[in-house]
């Protein structure tokens, strides 16, 4: 059984048992923080506070999911870095690229646990036979979360043999691998032009409606990887990046 995180402890203390009841502004108020929403030029969110009270300002120009995550992110700072004045740029919020020791990632983890708490999400995932973008989007809508944040949480649940990987046109930006998937499944630095992801990113191909099989050598470089096939499904992110969900075959799990 996974340990209860600080964000989940707050939700449990408030008696929240349904994702529709996760009102981040009300939760912020219960923690002594008031949320304001207005246009911001140089950052996505700020928090200014003392030892007991804080004001969180969120960029009104962002999507509802982005604003929601930003409030959770600032509450993460309120939990970990209370008493400081912080200005979080767009690259600081919901950014899986930076390392785990980065303080911004601590705030992101708190937001993820607040919006997609494991004690609600894991039972929901047990109802899914396989992970597709359609299934992940349905969950993202239920939890009012971004598709990227939802997929990362699904990978971290370790209920499916998945890898989620993000590429730009020139390199791999970041990836997350379920613990059940052996470490030799390490995505290549650059997109293979035979991959469906490359077709989307470089040629403007339409998003796949269902995962399709492709030789593992298009995504990995370990010895004898050409003996395997993986299932790939991708979608475009802002900033000319593509995010891919890779289902690893059962015979490749060691």
C-alpha cells in the first residue's frame, strides 16, 4: 500500500471521496490561502505569504486545467516553502523535464497528488483493461487535469507496462517509465522517422485514434530489441513537441 502524501492527507482530512469535490480554491482557503485570478505577463502564478496567510495569484489566460494545476503548485510551495515570495514562470509549473531535486518539482508533485490523488485514481484505473488516449482523456476530464499530468500519474501507478516519452524535433525532452518495466527499455534520444510520433511532429499527420504496433527498434536501442513490438499512440503538445504512450509487451518484462 502506498504511503499517504501530504496533499492526499489534506483531501482525506476534508472528507473528499469523489474527484468532482476537489475544489482547489476552497482547499486553498482551508489552508489559509486566498486565490486571485488575473492576467500575468511574466509568470503563470505567484504566492505571497507570511507564516499563516497567503495570497495566490494565477494567470487568468491559462486553460482551466492549467489554472487548477497552478493553484495546486502554489499550495505545494505553501506547504514546502512557507514564508517565501515566489514567482513561478510557465516553465516552472507542470514541467516534467527538470530533475526530481528541483524545488519546482516538489510543488508539481504536490499539485499532482492534490488533483489526481492515488486513493481515488488507483481504484478507477483498475476498471481499465488497457491504456489508450481516449481512456486517459476520460480520466483527465473527470479529474479536471491535463492529459499529460494524467498520463504521468497512470505510469506512476505501476498498474500498466507503460512508458510516456516527450520529444521535440531534435531530441528527447523527458520520459517516465512504470516500475514494472525493466530499465533496458530506455527511449532513444531522437525520434525514428518510421515512428508514428515523427509522422505527426515532422509531417503534420493526424493523431491516431487507437494504439498501433511498431517494431521496438524504432524506439529503443538495446540488444535484440527488434524481436519485440510495442504499441504506440501519440499526440501533439504546445511548443512543437509530441508526447507518446508506449505499451510494452508482456514478453518484454523479463
